[in-house]
């Protein structure tokens, strides 16, 4: 797993991104820049650039956060049990660098996998399809 120096990340990321990605925060619902984003391409980790989600798997869940029904690759996302705030859920983290992305729920019954990856926009970058070259395998932020 790629390790990043926290001081470098504090310079690279906005304070809100750092809070969400490194301190497991959550952005306010309906506030993220990728919530209504509809362009074709690849959503990448804002820390390391690894490809996380293909835009073809994005859907409107009505929850206020970008939602995807599948990861770009089976090994792109790590899932960890999260029992914070008195809840039991699965935390989604970037498999390449361990950054917090959001949570995963099995409540997307109208989607092909039945899974909803509920992801904070602040955790994502985006590469349009016409610029997307091997993005799911990318290991460094572009």
C-alpha cells in the first residue's frame, strides 16, 4: 500500500479533503461537486490517483452523495467494518493508499449488484473518457 506523508498531504489537499480522506470525515449531503456530474470517464482517488469507479456505474441514489454500484476493478476498493457513531456499516477505502472514501450499503435493489458505494466527492478526481489511459491501474495522481 502506498504511504503518504501527512504534512505533504496537508499541502496538497484542501482542509475539507484532508478531514474527509485522512480523518474519516463526511461532507455535507448535496454539497459535493460530483453529485450531479454526468460526464463519461473514470473517478480516481484524490490522494494517489488510482482508478476507483467508472462513470457507467454511477447512479442517483437520492442520498446526497455520489453513488456507484460497482468499483472499476475488483481490487480497487478495500472494505472495513465501521462501528462508529453507533452504527454498523462498511467503510470504503482506496486499496492503493488506504484513504477513506465513504461507505458501502446493500440497499441498491434497483441496481445490477444491489450495492451502493456512497462516496464523498472530496475524495475523488475525474479523468474524462477521451483522456482516460489505463486509469484503473494508475498508481500516482496525475
